[in-house]
C-alpha cells in the first residue's frame, strides 16, 4: 500500500486591499455650509482643521490590522479641493498619525484658466476619472473599500466606479449617464477610454457613506446593499469588523476615541449599534459579539437595553408575524439615469 | 440629559407623527428617547426621515391600546401595551418620564399601575393647559387647569394638594416664580361652592408657599387672573371639553359665514394674518402636552391629534420638568402641609 503523503499547503496570500477616502465631510469636518466657512477653509492651519469623530483611529486601525494579517494595504485620499491647500491637509494627516499611499486634489486653477467655470463645482467627472486612473496601477486581484459622504455625489461616483470595474456598465452608456450631470465632454471621453481598459472584476467590496447631511436612509436604498450609509464611524467600524477588516480591539479603539474625545456616551454607541442592525447592514450575531467585547471594556452599557423582557408568547408572535423589511434593496443593476435624477432632485 | 420613554403607538396619527416627532427631537436636542412600539414599523418610518440614531432607542412591543378602547379592560388584558411598557421602563429606572398622545384613561391607569404616589398625596390629578389673556409681563400664555378627569369628586385636602402640585409644576415648567393659584367656583366669595371648596379656600389662604388669589368664575377662565386653576375632575373635564367645543364652533361659524357672504369672506381674508397669530398662540402643538401629577414620576399627556411638532414639544416639556425636579418640588410642597 502506497503511503499517501499529505502536503500542507501554504495559506493563499490575501488579496491586496485598497481603502479610498474622500477628504471633505468624510475625513475632515469642512465648513462648506456657509460662505464664511468656504472662504475660511483655504486659510485654515493644520491644527485648525477638525477630523470627523472616530475617523483617524479607524484609518490607523485599518492599516494595522491589514499589516498584522500580512495583507498588502494601500490607503488613498481624494479631494475636490484645490492643491493649494495640500500642505495643510498633509500636515493634518501627519498630526493624526495617518499613513497614506497617495492623495489627489482637483486642479481648480486649470479649469479657471480654461474658462470651464462649470467644472469648478462639478466633481463627478474629476473623481470618477481619478479613481479609474488610479485603478490602472493597482494589482488586478486587489479589493477596494470606498468611503465618502452624502454632501454631494459620492454615492453615485463610487457606485458608478464599482459597476464600471465589474463590467456592469457598457462604456457606450456613459454618455447617457454622465452627460445629464454636466460632466465635461473631455472627461466623459477619458472615463470611457479608462473604462475600456479595465479587466472586468467585482472588486469593490463595500461603499461607506458618512451621513453628514442627515439624509434619510431610504434615499440610499436604490444603491443596493453594497452601499452602507452610516451615521458615525462606530457604525462603520462595526460593519468593517463583520467583514474582517477590523478586529474587536480596533473597533474598541474607535469607540474609545468617540467617548474620550467627542463626548459620546456608551448609551449613544449602544443606540448606534442597534440602529445599524435594524437597518440590515450588520448581522445580529456580529452585533452580539461586538456588544459582549465592548461591554467588558466598559464602552457599552453593562446591561442590555431590553430591561423589560417581552413574554414568551410575545416573542413567539414576533417571530411568526411578518416583519416590515427595513433592509436595503436586493443587489439589482442600478438604473443610473433614474437614480441620478432622484438623488440630485433631493439635494 | 434625561431619557424620555415615548409611546410610539398612542394617538390619532400614531405611529407616523410620533416617530417623526422623536426624529426631530433627536436632531435638535440631546434628549435620549426610547420609542416604545412595533420595532419594524418604527424603523421603517425612521428610514423615511432625517434622524440621529445616537439619541433613539427602540423598545419593541406589538400591543397597544386604541384611542376608543375601554381603558380599564385594555390595561387588564394588554399587559404589553406600549403605554404600559413605557411606564414600566420609567419605573425600572431606564427612563425618567413618559410622553404619550394615546388613550387618556389608559395613560392615567398606567401611571397608577407602575408609579408610586408621592408620599402624602391622596389622589393624582390630570392637568391640561389652555391659552388665555395675560395680565402682567412674563406671564405664561397658557394657564394650567387641574384636575380634568383623573378624579370625579374631591374633598378639601385633595383640592389643596392639587393647588400645591399645580403651583410647583408651573414654577418649574413655565418659570413663573410665583404662579397665581385660584379655585374654580360659582362666585368669588369665600363662602361659595359648598363645604369642600370653602374649606379648601380657607386652608389655601394660610399656606405661605403658594400665591393663592381666591376663587375665579367661569367667565374669568380666559383672562389672566390665575396661572393655575384648581377644580375637581368632573368640573375640569366639562370646562376643558367646553373650551375645545367652543373653539370648533368659532372656526365652523367663520367658515360658514365665508361661504355664504362674499363680504364676510373678504373680511376674513383681511384678518387672515391676525387669525394666523391667534392660531399660533392657541396651537396645542406649541405646548406639547400637560402632566399627570401626584406620582413619583412624570407622564406628559399630549393631545390625541398630536403632530410631530406637538410630540417634539412634549418631549422638551418632559425633559425640562425632569431637569427641574418638578416631582421633587411637589413632594417638598406636600410635606409642608
């Protein structure tokens, strides 16, 4: 009888992971709401710039966890702000201990010189082409997680980018999608050219949108379950934990920074965790794991909020009766023409 | 910051308006709210509006007591009705006060079932607020009338206790340092109204911590002579319903007149801004609700037709009363009797 030798196979290396971050309203609490704030932004010193609560420890943890798992990781930032403020931004990121692999700004001066005034406010073309350009230099097997906000068009830009990489949008259709938004024709042509060079692969794992403008969650349903609208970075961290991007201590680090540095209470975090479960973006089992760990670290209230426990009959009835669905819509192809019209009408 | 348990399923426009009101409170205040009701219905409604989840907890229960249901039977049969669960959350220390726009009888019974009565208080009172003229600067636009239905008949001691409770509440919530307290009677003289009212008058006159201004008659209710008007539940309820009925009649008459005569219509149109201001002053949504007094915890009862704005204001009133320690104030006042 021949001896069968069992050869232990080396574990397959993890695919590189790329985290792409928008800057204003996603990383920084930029004051674009008023003319005064808009004028002040270019003159702000790095120490005057304020990060959105919890974002810095979250990004630091994303890199640390990937490095510990020996997974290649890259972090990129993208901003529609002009490069003139790059120095202050870079200093701010250094102050926050953020290591990154690239940062891109929008050359507003170029548009001014060319008399393309509409391009000053139109960011879809700029961001989409920059994302596609950057993708060309990434390993084909690399996966991406994208972070933006609800202030302008990040949900549309990121979803378009994800579907273009996945081959879900024919390049010929781009005119019909980008044209009505007012994207410069040259940028549309560039986007088509870059998209044609893409080897189709479903590489965007998740899109996180920071609900900075308090947009109602239903406005994001049409983007499908890939897009997660989150009210704070604790919710984002919880979802990233479920998908293996963060460890329990890393989520705790985000929670600690929110409680220690931003006036959050354990009760507020507990409410946030329950909310993201109810909206269908986090499985109850993951929430339970997180709750157990964070309670031992005193970052969530010691007792579960269900102090008045429903009767057995009530719990049984609850299981049997049909529930109103609050989860995001099923992953269907996004109708961008309709979606863009609705999204922009709501802005 | 206080935590307010809100009965999501109580009210003519529940749960939509209740959930919207809590969503508004979550954005504009730091008050923590516990929405008590059907979790999936509540979350589906929250998904449609702007809200801050950090300030909202949902406590699931599917049962509720309808506006037209018999309170006694319903409270006995539906142990997990939203109003009862909300009161239980307060009794357990998970919340500080309750807000409900639901069945009034059930709300009072929920308090009686789950809250302890303040030591020395013989009967709880249901209060209501209504708009009236003001007589001095800083006087609240709204007067507090109690009891409007928690009791039927009362003796002198109970009326005195109502006066003390109403005065403490008005001091805390209206910020009137020394609210004028009066007994509702059939004449202003001390000897009018029968034994209970006469004895109550004489005792109130001797209590130093209260600004007792004597008896007032029905025709003075709409004037600013008193900030707190005390009466037994049967009378208070009749007065309250009469005021509401009159308001409906006035609106109805104006509408009829406008339809029948173009000159009247023109006149009403010219007075539109004045009517608008009057409506703002008398809008129940602006004051949110009125308390059930006499228990160690507070319940704010909003109008059955409460909109989101009314619920938002009721939550603010409840939080304010909790912050100002209104029940503690009442307890101190009763102790001094």
